[in-house]
C-alpha cells in the first residue's frame, strides 16, 4: 500500500504545475505524517492535528538541525547513497539519506532547464575544489550530471588548475559555445584575483560558501568583487543544500526563482510557528516536493524575504545557527 501511494505521488511530482502544487504538497504531508516515524513524532510533540491541516500555511516544518543526528526517512528502505553537508571543522554534518538517485538527477535537470534551457547547449565548467575533496556532495553530483549531459569534451571539474579553466573558456568563446561556470565563492574569488579578465559573455554562477578559506562576505559584496574583476554586470546564484533535492536560481538581481518542485514560505524570527508577511524579513521554510522519501517540509536557518510572486531573497542567517558550506552570512 505504501509503495503504491509513493508511486502515485512521484508520478504527480513530474507533472507538477503552479496550480497543483499546494494540493500535491498536502498529499505528501499526509503521506509523510503517516510513514515518517521521526516527523510523526515531531508532529505529535507539537500536538498537530493532521486532519485539521488543510493549507500549506498550516503545515509544521521540521527544523533542519534534525538532519545532523537522525535518519529522516519516509518508509522503510535502504539508502542508495547519503549526501553529507560540508560544514566546518568541529561541526556535526547533516546527512540526507537518498532512496533514489535517479529522482534527484531528474529533478536537478528539470529545475535547471526550466530556467536556463537545455543543458546540452552549454559547456559546463565546475570550480568546486573543496567539494571534490569528498565523495558525498550533492552539489558535485549535480554538477557531474550537468557535465555529462553537456556532451562537450571541454566540460569538466577544475581544482587549482585555473589557467586550464581560462583556456577552456576562451576555446568555448571562440566556438561561440554557451558557457556555464559554476563555482564555490572562495574559488571564484581566487580566479578573479589570478585572472581578472572579461567574462561578460558567459554565465558565472556562485553557490556560496567560503569554507573557512576567506572572510565571509555578503552576497552583495561578493558579487561586486566578481563583477568588477570579470567585467560583467551579472553574477548568477544557486540556492540549494544537502537536506533538499530541489534548487532555486537567481539571474543576477539577488532575487531567487524557485524550481517547479519547491516553494518558499517565511516564518517570524520571534515566533517560529507563525508565518511572516510578504516583503518582511523572516526565516525561510522550504517545501521541497522532491524530498518525497525524507521530509518535504524543512525549517532552515536562512533569513530572507518572500515576495507575492513566489520569488525570494536570501539576506543572511540566524545568529545562533552554524555557518553552512553552501550559504553566505551577513556580518
């Protein structure tokens, strides 16, 4: 019975539309409330009445910290893999147990191509040195899938061979090939200092994160340094994390557009069980329908603003939360 319900929910997931999102989210909520033992216990402690929850605004969100020391699973299954957060020395990493890597792969592709068009049109260059030092990064997995789908022999990962990276970019530009350069913040800054050249005709996408290699910057400060060095007006951004299987993208204005399987709400800082109004600073709650096998309702530690069209802004982190590898913090 559980397998049949899950199969039906996944089929609906791949046909999600804005006008069907809330209905499917409520179905997944009831499925997870019944079959995710940890989430069910959390709901019980909140005295949540499942049958009385009829809108997504009523759904209780699971604090993201629980991924650090608990297996968050809906149903009983063996993990195909585990994604682990990068964190910093001394921190307990988050672990996201993954039942089906194929679901994550398909969702990453769907999300990117919804906003940028076919991956096959791009040469994908990934500057993710710190993430390549471990083998359980969801970001590396996503980038690797993009590289394979690009079908370009110049696509690939780069560590400290920044000269080779620039050479590949120049080759692509001569061939009038679209380029996606996706990189962790500190590595892009290193590249900017070593090769401050005109990259105005490629997509530069930062994923956040200084990894203890540099002083933390606001996103505005980071983008200012990169746009100046690379003589471009736009730096794109990717918003994602270990505990999620969906992403959001910003095309340079600091405003993120969620992918089809994700929706953002914000909660009040002083009262985490109450939602914040549009345009006011709150803490980000994420509904990620692709988290079908873990928990789709995650209360993050990111501060942000939600707008009426569903777009959102990330402006920092709660002071009491850990510094996370894929996010920028406000000093």
